[in-house]
C-alpha cells in the first residue's frame, strides 16, 4: 500500500512541475514574433479613441509580444482639417511638430503618470502627406 501511495505522490508532484514548464516551453517555441492582424475596434479601444471619419484602408496589427501589449493602426484620410479631426478622434494625444511632410502627435505627458484603466500608457500618432491630397496616418499604442 505504501509503495502505491509513494508512486501516486511522486507522479502527481512530477506532473505539477512538468506541466507548467511544458506549457511555457510550447508557447515560446510556437511564438514567431511577427505582428498579427487584429480587429481595429480593439486597437481603437486600447488607444482610447475612435477611427476618424473618412478614414479608409485601415489595417491593424498586434505586436504579438509576450507580457507587453502593443498595437499599430494604419489608415488613409483626406488632409483637410487633419489635425482637428485626429485630435477629435484621439482625445488623449496632443499635436507636436508639424512640417511640410506631415504632423506628429503624442501623449508623453501621460507616459509615466496614470492613464485610463485598460488603455495604452503611450500613444504616438504620425501623419505623412502624399501628393494626392491625402495623409497616411500611423497610430502606435503600447505599454512600456
């Protein structure tokens, strides 16, 4: 009887140690580190904003990095009133630099302070102009 009891305890203890290690090992083995496509509504919620009116061709990805949440969204929109429409769509960002080639926005004032629960600690928004009167907008939302 004691022999069976020892065997049962030894098997259970081994399984309790090996199973989590195998799970973590499989996760690391199967992780390829490439960005993964995600629904843009998830990215907008994480960024604390919404897709701007007249945005087209939206493409959203997750960084696919363990233990850190990070997303990228890219879309096109008309240049007309671009700064005003982007700050309306993403109220947590403030306009930074502007040039003949585009605009830059950020929320660096929040980077080390509190931010809304479940939302990104840092936001970066860049808009580059093209020759057709449109802008390519790139949003980065992540926790550092």
